[in-house]
C-alpha cells in the first residue's frame, strides 16, 4: 500500500524528526507581535528597538567601512581595547583587552556562547523572574536547569530569603540583568551585595546582561556586579552596541570575563557564527569613542520619553505603581477593575486601537521556581502574573503621540477600562 501523499500528513510525519527541545520552543511572542504590527500597520510598542535614526557619525563610519572593503571575516581588536577602557573609566575594573574580551554577534550570542562555555547537563542556573525569554532558552540548549527567583511587585524588590532557598549543590551560575527587562528595575547596591555574597558563599559564577547600562534615570547609578569585592574573577559581563547607539540590527556585542572563560567563549562564538559583522565592528570604534555628553543626552532623551509614556498610560486608566529606573520599557499592571487578562487586553488593544504591546505572562516562569520557595506558602500569591503589560517607549515623539491618541479614542468609545468584557483567549500568543 502506497504511503499517503497528502501535504499536511507528510508535514506532520516530518515534524517527528525535530528534537524534543525544538518541539518545546514556540515562536517568540514579542517578534510575532512586531510582525503583526507590520502587517496591520499598527503602532509597535512591543519590541525594544527605536523607530528613529542612529547617530549620523556612527552610520557614516559603517558606510565608510563598507566602501573601504572591510566586508570579510574580521576581528577588530580596537573594539576590545575600547571596551576595556570603558570598564576602567566607568567601573574601575582592570580588563586585559587582549585576553579578557570576546567580540560576538550582539549580546544575545555573547550570552549564549557564555552559557555553552560554562553549563553542563544538570547544572542549575538561577534567574530573576520576570525574565527576558532568551535566557532560559540557552540554558535548556546547554542541558542546564533554570531555577527562577521571583522578584516582589510592585517595586520588583529582591527577597534575600527566596534567593538563598534557590541555591542547591547543583547551582553553577546566576544570571543578572540590570537595568532589568521587562520591569525597568535597577538592582541597588544592597541587592547586589546580597547576590555577590550568595555567589561567593555557594562558589558559583555570575553572568550579567548590561545592555541598558547607559539608559538610567533619576540619578540612579549602574553598578556592575563584577566591581564588587571578589566578583570580577567569577563574573562574565555581556553587552552590545544595540541599545546605547540605536543600532539593534548591527549585531555587535561582547563578553568580558577572566581570560580562561573569555577564551572558551571565543571558541564557542567561532563555532556558532565565526565573526561579528566586519563593517559594524569598524563602526563600533566610532561609537565607543563617543564623548560623555552623548551618554548624558541619551539619558535625558529617554527619561523624557519615559515620563511621557507614564503620563499616557495614567491618562487612559492605568496606575503606574513603579517608576521605571532604567531600560526602554514600562511594565504596568492592568487596573484592578479591568476584568480582562493581559493577553485578552492586548488582543483588544490591537483589534480596536491598532496599538501593539506585550502581555506580561510570557516573562513569568512560576513552574520553574524552587520547591523550597513555593513550600509552605513562602512563594506568596502569584495571581498577578497575568495582569502585567510591557510597553516600549524607545519611539519617536510622533509615534508616542499617535499611540496616545489611539488609546484615548479606544477608552472614549468603550468607557473606562472596567467595562471591557472578557473575550475568548487570543490566538496571537
């Protein structure tokens, strides 16, 4: 009997060839929503990329590099030199640019290469929840086990007891993102001391994501975990050009680590992607030599956008309980009298206001909390995890104004948010 030739049957049969891990990964909700915004010509407040131009001098440097034929595989040592210099100036850290810096294809690949260089099957890695989706994926690909420590809303504070309970004899590393995506929290010195103390006590490594290091508001200060006593020798810092210089598509990032770890990261990077884009590495030399006035101007521009976005959301009925300290996002809770979940609200926002944001539930991972944290009610009430939305405010003033007008029109047509009726679950996420 001949095998069926129906296309859907064949596709279903061929899907059996996928790995078990691949079957667990679904399309990124954030990217799906951004694509939906493009298709529907909606205002995209979902993904954290600017819709305004990168600095002209940096773009010119990239064009010049291309025209100068820097278009083949290339390692630009000057990038490492400038990164090491910035770490000395900003944090007082001595970094050997020849041995301690690995250039990668953006922070995402720097982080992935770091995880692959450090994590073996069965190793546990602690993360803070809510958490950006990419962190867990690399840990799972390496065979590691993510263990989440919930931050406490609305200020997203760290409970030292929850952190302590999350360590085990299998804990290999802890991941820290500050300024934090999605909440906009900046971990303070007291919290960093707790994290550093836990790393030293449990003899574990730290991997940091510091891509928002220059986007901090209200006189807050970014402190890298590596600068705390005893931590430089056990910390890998990852960052990139993307957020600071408005070039998220260039994919030039780096990892800073003790020489033996940096060498392993470099080896992993070569086997993953071989080389970061050559002309953009050349342009990075111009970016990384920007004057201090550039970073101050960047901070002021984004602080103004944050304040406008807060006012926008408050005017349409949200209560913004946490004033974002850094990053490009507002993470806000639905009003108490709104009967919809985060996913349902986003669907309504897209359908009736043509504005796209991100439901917060995708950033939470309650199922991966330590059993010790969840035991005896110590974990608390997590019902808030389908009540948050993330809005990106790294947009042109005209974009934010248009979003305001559309959301106000939606509220005016429907009345206050409390009259929204619960709808069927969204097919978007």
